[in-house]
C-alpha cells in the first residue's frame, strides 16, 4: 500500500502529510513532484495544504493547470481514493473534481485555530472508522475557506450524502457561531458523487500526536488504510 | 501587439465581504452617498498576437480556463491594439 | 542651496575626505553611491558599533556570534539553532502590510543564508494607543502582512509581543525574528574566497524598488530612473519559498563556497561584504544581472533592494549544477562575475569598468563615531512618584477587569489567530503561554522561543529596563521548561545624534549586557534601528530581546495554565509592592512614572535555576512568570488558560493594590501536587530563594484574599471573556 | 446616481508577484504570445451624488485616502451616470 503526497511549488503542508503518514502511521509514503507523469504505483493520493503558486489569483487556481492534475483526474476516474486538505481542497474544487468554490473568509482574515467538525457521512473511504456524527477537534488555517455552492448542486450533494463534515460547536450542534469562515451551511468537507474524493478545509495531519493538537485527525487516515485493506465502507 | 484588460467580478448573487468592508469604511469616513461597493480583479495582459480577433479568442479562453472561476465570477474584457 | 554630491548620498565632508584618502583619488559617481549606502548607519553601524562591543558574544555553545547574517548556538546532538531579529519600522509606517511582509521575508533569508531550514518566526510590534483609525489601520495591516508572508512561505509564526503606547503613534515598531535549525557540518557563511570561483545571483530579477532615502544621489540618473524608483517593495513569499527550497537543495551538493542574501544596499553590500570577509576581491558585470525593468543604469543595479535575491559563490566549473537546481524550481540564476585575489570590488557594465574600489573599504572601513551622550532631563520629572497621592481603589475586581482588558495585557489572539502557528507540525506550545516551544524532529528535544521588552521600564530607566528585558525573556523560557542559551536583540531608538537618546542607548546596552552575562545568554546577533522619531517625539527606548532555550526532554515542556483541582500554588521569589512603571499605574491613574522595578540579577538567576530544576525533576505542573499586571494578572491568566479557578491568600501589609498589581521582578508562580510541596521547599532553600504557598487550584472562580480580607473574587469565565475579546472589540 | 469603476494597479517599478505567477501559468498552458501580466484591483462603487463633478471629486478623494496606497499603487477611474 503506497501513499503519494503531491508537491506543487508553494505547497507547504506536504511535509506534514508525509510525516503523519510515514512516521505516525508507518505507511509507505512518497512525494510526487508536480511534473510527474505517472501515478500508477500509488493507492491513495494526498493533495496537501499550503499555498500552491502562492495562492495567487485564487487558491488552487494555478495548480489546476499543473501537469500532475491530468494524472490526478485519471486516478480519480480509476476509483482510487484522493484526499485534498485545505489548499488541496481548493485545487480539487478549482479543477472541477469537487463541486463548489471558495470565497474569502467572511471576516476577511486568515484564521488559524482549533475548531470542531461533525462527521455527517461515515460511508466514505475517509470516515469509515468514525462513529455516526462523531465530533472531531481539528485545526484550520486558511484565509479563503468560505465554501460556496449553487442551490441546485447543493441539493444534489445532500441527496447523495456528499457533505462529509460540518463545522459545529464543542457539543456537536451546527450553529452560526461555530462557523469560522462563513461556509455555506457550515460545510467543512465534501466528497464527489462516487465518494472516492474528499476535500476538507481542516488539517487532520496536524492533530495526530498528543504533543501537538491531540489525535483526532488520525481517524481519517486510518479509515483510508482500512478501506485500502479491504475494510468495509459503512452504509 | 495587443493589450487586454480583463475585469473579473463576483456574480451578483454572491455576497462580497470585501466590497462590504470597503463600503462600511467609506460610510464611516462620511462618504454618505455610497450605496454599494463591489470588489473585483483587473488583469492586464500584453499579447503578441497578430489580429484582434485572434487576441480576443485567446483572452476569452484564458478567462474560461484560468483567470476566472465561473462558478462564482463573471468576466468582461477590453482589447486594445498597441505599438510593440 | 545646491547640495554637494557627497551630501546627496548622505556622507559628510570628513567622510568624503576619508574616501579620497583611501582611494588616493576622487571617487566617481557610482563609487560615491556605493560608499553612501555602505557607510550609512543602517549598513555600517557607525554610531553604534563602539557601544555594541560591550555585549558578551561568546560562550561554549556559540558557534557563530554577531558579524554574519545570523548567529548560531549549539543545542547538542550535532544540531544548532540559527537566529536573528531585525526591524522594518520605517517601511511599515508607510505601507504596513508590505513593510511587515518584507520584514519577515528579509529575516527569513538571513536564516537560510546560513544553510539552516527556518522553523519558526516571531515578531515584536508596537503602535500608538488603539484609538485613532490610523493606528488601527497600521496594526491591522502590519499583522496581516506578517501573516501574509509567513503563512504563505509555510514557516509558523509561534510567538511575539504587541504593545500600545502613545510614543509609537508616529513611529510604529515592527521587528521580525526568525529561527532555524541546522547540523553543525552544514553551516554556510557569507564568504567569497578562491580566485576564479563564480559569483552568481539567484532568485528574483532586479528592479528599481527599494531605492530611496537620503543615500541616493541623482547625479548620474536619467529622467526615467527618477520617475520610476520607489522606496517600497512588495513581498513575494511564493518566490521566497522556491528560493528557500532551491538553496537548501543546492547546499547539499557541496559546490557552494559562500552565500549571502541581498538585503540593505543590495548587491553592493552582498558583494563587498562577502569579498571582504574572505579577504578577496570580486569582479562583477552588472549587465549580466537579470532585470525586471528597462533602462536601469549600473548604480541602480548595484543598490537596488529588490527582494528575494541571493548572491552565491560557487566552485569554479560547477555553475551548471546551480543552474539546473534553480531551473527545476523555476528560478533565475546567472553568473555575474568571479572572485579575485586583488581585494578590489570591480564593477563592469559589459566591457567597460565603471567602478573599482577596495571591497574592505566599503564593508569595514566606515568611520566609527563616539557620539555625545547626556542623561536626558525628563528623567528627573518622571522618576518621582508620590504613592500617597494615589488612593487605593475600592473595587479591586474592577481594577483587575480593566487590566485584563488593557490591550497591553489582553489576549493577543486577535493578532496571532491570523498567523499559521502550526504548519510544519512541530509547535508543541502555541501562542498564549510564556514562550513558544518547537520540537526538534528526530530527537527528544525541543527549543523554546520568546521576544520581550517592556519599554516603559526602559523609558524610566534604560539600564534596568534593558536588563529586565533579558531577564524576562530568560524567565519565560525557563517557565516553559527550557534552559536559556542565547539572545538576539533589536535596538529601537530615536536619533543617536541627540545626546539624550545616545545616553539611553548606552544605558540600555550596558544593562542588557550585564543581564546576559549574569544569565549566561550571550548575544549572537542583532540589529539597530535609530531615528525612530517624528518632529517632536522619540519612541521609548525599545531594546527588544529575542531568546532561545533548549528543552532537553520534551517531557519537560510546561505551560502556564493551571492543571488540576487540588494542586498547590506556590510563588518562587518574593511578592513586593512596586508601583513604578506598572500597567496598573497607567491604566488606573494615567501615569507613566516612578522607578522601574528593581532587578537583582543574582536573585533572578537563582529563581530561574530553582524553577528549571523542579521542572526537570517532574515536579511542576504549571509555571507562569509575573509581568505586566503583577501577580493578580498572572494568576488570572493561569486560571483562564487552564479553565479552572484558584483560591489564594496573599500576605503582607501595606497597599493591597500594589501587592496584587505591582510588577516586581524575579517571580514565578508554579503549581505542584500536595505531595511534592516538600521538594519545592527543599529546592528553594538550596537555591536560597523565598518560597510561599499561595493557595490551591480549585473551583470556577479566582479568589484572592489579602491578610484575611477578600481582595478579588471573579468567575474565570467572565475574566476570560474580558481578556479574550478586548482587542477584537476595539478592532471590529 | 453614478457608478464609478476604480482601477488600482501596482506602480510600474514595483514587482508584481501575482502577475508574474499568472504569466508563468499562461505560458505553461502554451499561450506563448503572453508578454506581460499585471494584476490589479477593480472596485465598483454606486454613488448617490447629484453631479458628475461632485462624484468625481469624491471618488478621487476616496482613492487617495482609502482605496489605494499611493506609495505603491496608481489608480484611475471611470464615472458613468446611471438610472437609480
Ligand atoms: N504578535 C504576536 N504574534 C504571535 N504571538 C503573540 C504575539 N503577541 C503576543 N503573542 C503571544 O501571546 C502570549 C502572551 O504574550 P505576552 O503578554 O507578551 O507574554 P509575556 O508577558 O509572557 O511575555 C505569548 O505566548 C506570545 O507569544
Ligand atoms: Mg511571561
């Protein structure tokens, strides 16, 4: 089983994802340079956070025309799991692999802090070890995390169970006060219709060790491993 | 040689927090007449194309594939011929 | 009146004569400009050099002291910390976002120039009182700029400080500090040696930005240049991220002889300083420097301060390895010249030699000035404080609330929430405790980092204030479980040509030096920023101290929050009743006067030693030093951070307000298990320091009784709201 | 009622990181003809002013005091009369 972490110029959570997978979860993990032409040997691709191409123009906009993204599209079509975190989520949205778009945080500022998210769908390769409605304490760090999607699309996404995480209060209630950036309906993470691509703004790789921000993030990567080992996807 | 000015704005239906913040700031500075502010991008591109038709086609293409995100943004552009 | 050419580049007649004598001829226009920028205060330290010699700069652990791009201190296991702090005050006053951003960008380059990977950023910010729109604008945008750069390049901003005082209204201070980690064997230096080796410029192309100020003569400039040059720059953190990765990759190849970033005075300082350090000369051709603009004349290329560029000296014959690596990262790299052995910095524009002067004369031979100094007269007035005239307030809870809401004490979360302080997943203690702690991957160690200065103390007594800045920095590290190792400093002062300002400067440096000696924290790098004044007012003397300490075992990491119901709260050190210079005096009586708190360095060292020993012995559950707002605020902060209450009894007679809010030094509040109390007392007696049991962690309120009377009683939740939301309320 | 379009661009001598990155991206997408890209802001303001003179004065004022930082930015604007 092999994970690949894509490195765009300006990615900076690549190393964090790599360390989390290799050091904390003991997985075979490699970096994938953005000019790579072949993703054949990987079982899961991670699009890490950071500021690919400086997040100039729009977060993820320039990365979508990077050569590796054609290969990522093929990888997605082959049905294998892809997770995009923060800027990685923006790349997925810009490329049209996931629906929606991102606006500036509604307070117009970059926000770095721990938030709570509620798991809305446990029938994905990324959440299959989560309990129903499980609440995770997890850091965010973004300036353009205000998720937007049109009404029609949203409706379809809801019908398809594509909303995976929502920002919530410590007790799990989804409230305006617990929405850090103005995201539509507190959406913090979504998957594609097929369920093999997850985009999420919070950073699970930042909370996988007690010395950092707790361990709540580990369940997401462990779910992927479980899935790749043939473990059942709930529901 | 052509010179394209691309104007990218948020779609009308989408709230514009930056524009609002500027509006609030202007009102607090006692520019009472301000009714609405929208914030967009201006991208200026110098192009070596031969004809304005060609330049226009190219610019439209650039907008659709990179410069604008049409889920949330609209764009328009002007194209001027300039001396190299 | 027409100025003489040398005046236009900011030189005096005597300085000009010195140049003529050194060269044995008159310099040409370009050469004159080179001296102008290199002999400016900013590059030459001509007004401060003599005074800075007082600092202790060596020690067993010091691998690189002042004089290079950054200092280096050993942390064991073959690893070392590289660090430096630098000011970007003047640009930030004009364009706060870009001024602060490029300040961060510049200090980051200083760190990776040494071969180190930058692992943390800190900052020290000072503005006028948060009242006017202008001040809010400066604060808001400086914070955004620091975040904009650090977040994008992916280096966590883990700590810092923010103060507000009227003296900074016209002169905000924006100091940025960067810290890197390096293996001993990988250290690079800014040295050019080996005749024939290639001189390469890498990174951004060169434009007319960052030129300006007095030291720029228009003698040989054309119209176009006049119109286009700009004193400001826009930071490009994305480009710097590429430059950082490319440089670190390049260093691995072993083909790099020396490297220096292009900072102040651009190519002029990088070329003359590297050549001078290497005892070499350098022959460069400005026509080979990649440019962003047309029509630039040689002098513009030489002194441009365009950001995100480096000068790399490469072994002859290996230039292509450099080009290959930079190409991979999408960056420029060009050979612009060669190292020579004649000691001359020779500048060509194509075939024509346009200037040639001894490299050392630019880099090292600026005059050194012994400025006049005199104790300023204001000290007599502000030193006097008649406490009898100050009525003890009835409502001590109310006082505590106003202190918690005072922007100087209130939570700085509004600012640091805009900084990514977690990226790189090494930040074990995030902003909000006494010091930040960053773990060192692959070891069981961590480093602790802090930046401190209470400039009000420095205003009242620069020597004591300077010493307190050092002591407080060290104390903050100790509270986090670290052994303080070394300091870096940013000395922000007014106009040194004024005897009163120069006196403050000398006093502050001498106080800092004494404290650095006493606490065994040599100064390994630093920066001086003079002329922080408007027409009438200079800023308070503000010698900011950045400090690093080593946490020998990550299990020693300690934070300020109370941990568990029933733990015993103990004060190491002595609770005094000093009013002078306190935030209490300012907030309640509107006074900034009196004596700065007394500092006994021997006591300080013993308090710190005792605290660290107890932490390392596993006894201490929380530790917090007492600073602004005194013991009451320290206790409140520990309650807030721990989300738990405390019941405390303070002893002593006299004024309750000063017992609670006085800012006596050398005090640390720790908590321990009841069963460990004897060990604490035993340690304190061995270290010869006072120790007092104050009370217990318990409940949901902070209760402080004084001599049997209720002094403070407040719900932790309420205190938290006041403290956490104060700055946000003002800013939104 | 007036409608002002304010264009804010970085001064020519100032590096434009965003413009550069966009240019590189366009070149990598094989728009070879692209010679230069500069990125600026577009701010659209609705104003209740009575005369275009008045509106113009106000907009210029806003630019100088809030919308642009003239140390690093230049601005221009167009003002159109519109139906309320
Ligand atoms: N500008 C800033 N950037 C990052 N962290 C900051 C900043 N200002 C304050 N902090 C953090 O807030 C906490 C409290 O700061 P301060 O009151 O200056 O602490 P202390 O009095 O212990 O030195 C510290 O952890 C500090 O690092
Ligand atoms: Mg402290």
